[in-house]
C-alpha cells in the first residue's frame, strides 16, 4: 500500500480468498484492504494516538439518511454528551480532493451539525471549523487535540 502523509502504524493484516484484509480495532473484525480503508485505518490511529481522542467517542461508517438515501460517514467523533463533533471523510490517495468532496461532507453535516469537518486522502488533509451563524466553514491548519 501507498505511503501516506501520516505517522506509520502497525496493523494486523491477513490474506483470505486472494484478498488482503486489515483488522479494524474499533469494529473488532477484518475488512478488505482497499486504498480508502488504508486511509481510514491510518486516520483513526492518528486521531487516537496523536490527537488523544478516546476510542469510545469514535464511530466508523455510521449510517445516516439524507433525502431518503442511506449514506455513511467514514469517521464520526462525538463529544462527551454524545453529540456529533467531528466528521472525517476519507478518500483513496489516488482521489483528488475537490469541491465535490466538501459538498459531500457538508451534506452530511446538514443532518449531523458537527463542529469540525476533516477531508483527507491520506496525502492531503483539510480541516474546517463550522461557522453556523454565517452558514460556512473556516479552514484551519490542524484539528485540535482532544481536551
């Protein structure tokens, strides 16, 4: 798999039916190792190990319904009261981050009302803080550490 612009982490990998699988510590099972899953697993570890977010506040592939269509957030982090705080949209490293990517995560946030949005392809990371009063977002240099 491609080297990412994130710290290196150790993952449990195995082969099954000619596919490489990666163990997801949060969901406690193996998933097919796609490029997007590679980014998701690295970013989750980054949030836990570097930014100190508690595992108990992180949900992966959380389902939501928007305009009668089922969608899934890649990573959703809740605050201590159980409210959505951060949405992370992960793309494969080969996928360029475009306005469509921001539109996708913004549509999720119309429903979730999270305070921060993160878009990453593992190589480039974009951090936004929501400004609900002015109905837009402000780009940040980094996401805050868990406090």
